[in-house]
């Protein structure tokens, strides 16, 4: 053993081997911790999302996209608050075509007053921690607002990149009341 750097006391091979083994063990444990943390982060990012059923905020603060997923098919509606010059307060566009395969989503609504909506994007986990929390899921992609010209039938499209956050169950219940 070595005491206070005194060269008269030499370490035995057993002590040197023990120190080397201890260092290797610490490096191995540190490696396992890094791998475990990286796996946890990757799993959280790529976590399988089984169902996207719920309500999502849309383009405006009072616009809502409601989605019901059934075996990869999407049904539901899009409620859009109208301006003061419109006769209807809210227009409810039914989803006519909607599907989800893996994380990719496509939605198209019915046409009302020469206008309809399309969405193409992906589903991601948001910042909400539990399934009923606001922003638990996000639909990230592009919304197209398609306007049909009355005389010619020609379509003009306005595209917007969006992040549609889930409202959460408590907010959905408040909206229904």
C-alpha cells in the first residue's frame, strides 16, 4: 500500500488491479446511464400514438377541429367563427375525407359558401403530460383554405403552416356547456 506518497510502500498487484477494475466499472455504469437516458428521450419522441380522437384549436381562438379516429379513418367537423358581416355565427364544415397512416394525417372538409379546408401533416406529442391535458397532442403541417370562384369554378388556395394543439378534456367540456 502507498501511504502519503512514500515510495517505501509499494502497491501490490492486487490493489492496482482493484483500482483499475473500479475505474472500468465506473466508466461502464456511466455508459449505461447515458444509453438509458438516450433511449428514454428517443422513446418519448417517437412514442406510438394510438388514437388522435379529440378537439384541437384551429386557425383562430374560437375555431375548433374535432376529430374521431376509427381504424385509421378520420371523421368529425371543423367549426369556424364567422365575421360580423356573415349571417351565420359559426360554420360547421364536416370532414368528408380523412385518414391517418402511422403518423401522417390528411383531412378534407365539405364545401360551404364556396370554401373548404384541407390539412396535411403529422401527429406529435405536445407538452401536456397526460392524455386529457391541453397540448397533449399536436397536428403539425399545412392548412389549405380553398375558395371556389362562382362563375368559373376555379380554385384559389391560401396555405398556412400550423401547429394545432389538442384542447384537453377540461377545455372540451367547458366548450360544450
